[in-house]
C-alpha cells in the first residue's frame, strides 16, 4: 500500500498487538478499521481509567489544550 500523501511504500509494524501502517518518509500513520478502538481500549486500561473525550477542553479551562504527559501507552506505540 502506498502513502496517500507522498506515494512512499507504507511499512507495516505491529505494536502491542495492533498493526500500524506508517510512512517512513512523512511519518504519517494509518490504521485499519477497529485498530483505533484497540488502541483506545488498551490506553484506557493502561491508565486504569477511561477518560471521557467530550468536555475535555472545558475541564482544562478556556479551550486550552491539556499538556501532554510524558511516557505512557501511546508514546510506546508510536515510537518510530
């Protein structure tokens, strides 16, 4: 499969049981159906709680983006 952005051949990597197609040139990541759900489920179970997505900006005030936490499941998953 080719990258829809730059036409480079995508590379298939398996991380934590989830197959991820990524472009080594532009570093774009593409997921097949159901793979994002697997990532979300594993991320929630790794943190111990399932954080609601809706209303997250209101919790942090004035539409500010929450600060990224160092480490964690998603950082390990996308370390290429």
